């Protein structure tokens, strides 16, 4: 098992223990200003964080089996071992900015509960995600 999956398994273990302590702590602490019963926001947040860490740990565990050993996993690796091409990054693209604006419009619509603004933000977000996904997949126009 490699370091990346171990990090997420360790985080999941910590979150699970925190969830158990949180649930028992809520049941043991009873003061006058607190309505008795579970506090669902914290329980749900910890439970979903635990499940997310498990999901990412399992994904990284399965993908680590299918790729070569990374320099991060070598005991005696040097900085130069990680050099090379890391991937393709678009030099200039308008789509991340368009997605940011779309999320801002959608968020403002949700905050102020304007359904027309939510619909506009959702349509803009779908268009910008599609544009980002197909940025290099569409053929160049012939003039």
C-alpha cells in the first residue's frame, strides 16, 4: 500500500474515532441551554467526511496497483527523480473564469432564493463545463 492511500485511510480512521467521541460526548453533556437529542449537523458532517476519505482511499489504493512506483514511495528518492512532464496544462483558457462566474451566479441565486438566477447560473455552469471539457476535443473550424 502506498503513501497516498495510507493518508486517506489514516484520515478516515481519525474521523471515525472523532465521530464516535462526538456522538457519545453529545449524549453525556447536558446543560440547561441545550435541547436534548442529537446534533445532526456535526454528526452528518463527520460521517460524510469519513465516507469521503474511505472512498478516496479505496480509489487511490486500486489505482496505485496499476501504475508504476512513484518517486514519493521510494525510500532513497532524490528530487530529480520526480522531474519530467507532469501533464498538459492549457496555456490560456477562458473556461475556468467562465465556470467561476457561473458558480458565483448560481451561489447568489441560492443565497437570495431567486429561482430565475438559479436557473441562469445552472445553464451557464453546464455551458462552461461543456466548453472546458470539449476545449481540445472539437476540431478547428475551416475558414
